[in-house]
């Protein structure tokens, strides 16, 4: 079985997704983000967004591209790490 080598988190984009979502002028909620992703054909709900942002859920490349489009940022911006 694959062992995650990124500490306790299952993704490196979750914190950036949460930060960018909260910085939006329109203050996009987790539910609103999930609803917008549904329009892209990404089947996620508010709980999945919460798990992504907290690092409890893996994020697929397809989801990452759609999230970047919805948040109007690049995938690279979502993958930036501190330090």
C-alpha cells in the first residue's frame, strides 16, 4: 500500500484552496465552490471541499484543474508550498 510522505496531509493544495476561496471578493463558501465544480462535471459536495481544504482527502488532477478554473488562478498557485 502507498504510504503518504507529505506528513499528515493527503494534498498540498488544500490550504491554498481555502485561502484563495476566502480571499475572493464574492466570499465563495465551500457549498458555492462545490456547486460551481458540479457545473464542470466534478461530482463533489460541501463535505468533500471541507476534506480537501483540511488535507483529509486526495485531489485528482482533473479536480485540481477545475478548482483552479473556478477560483480563477493557475494550478501552480494552488500547488505552492511555504518555505
